[in-house]
C-alpha cells in the first residue's frame, strides 16, 4: 500500500503540480481558468492552430467519456421508467426511449451548464468533495485504519494533517471562488 501511495503521489507531482508550477511561473496571477485561454493574445493564438484543434478534440473525447460515466445512474432510472423490461435490450420499444431519454438528459445538463458562467467553479467544488477525498483523504484514512500506527507516531499525525488540510482548503477555496464569481452573475453570460 505504501508503494502504491508513493507511485500515486509521484504521478500527481509529475503531472498536476508540474503543470501548476510552470503555469504560475509563466502567467502568474493573470492565468486564466481555462488553460487554452492563456495561449490567446488579443484574439490571436500564440500556438499553432493544429495544437488548439487537437486539444479541443481531446477535451471533447474526455468529456464524452465522463458524461457517459456520470450520467449512467440517470440513464438507468430513465430506462427503467420508459423502457420495456419484457422486450429484448436492443428492440424498438427499448432503443427509441433510450435514445430520447439520454438525449434529453444530456440536453438539460448542457443547458444548465451554459446557464452558469462559473461552471468551472462548481466543478472545483464537486472536485473538492468528490475527487480530492479519493486522491488525498481516503488513502490516509485507510492507511491509519489498516496499519494502525501509534497516535504518537509522526506518520499518524502527518496523515491526519493531510486529511484535515485537504478537506478544508479544497472546499473553502472552491466556495470562495463561487462567491466571488456569483457577484457578477448573469444568466447565459459569455465570459
């Protein structure tokens, strides 16, 4: 487990922190929330067009996969409501309601996302409660529960400190940014 945690944090440091540090070094506090916005100056791209196109294609691909995964519970409920359990899975009475219900669910969620100009901030809040615990909090809690280090040992208190710090800081930072952006809120704003 310790080797797994070390690899996990090594990957996080090499990927996420290197991008964060180099981005802050390059752009400072003027860095945009969307990374591609940093490569545009007065409407003129600072990188080749193929780079922007490729990045957008990869983003769309990733978001499509994420949408499939996170909408699956919604799709399951919709299919149980509108589908015919007695018909085969790919029969007309099941495929047509499935296509319509999934399309409507995606359209509604996309419309809600477009209504909120600070949707990235809401994603940060979701990340603070959904992803940070998976990456930083649960491994520490599981380590303390599994190996039961002494409450006097530095590893126990290091783990507790990491749990408290990442729990509090992620949520506080995300909520703060939402509050700051909500002051300028306009429905369907183009930021």
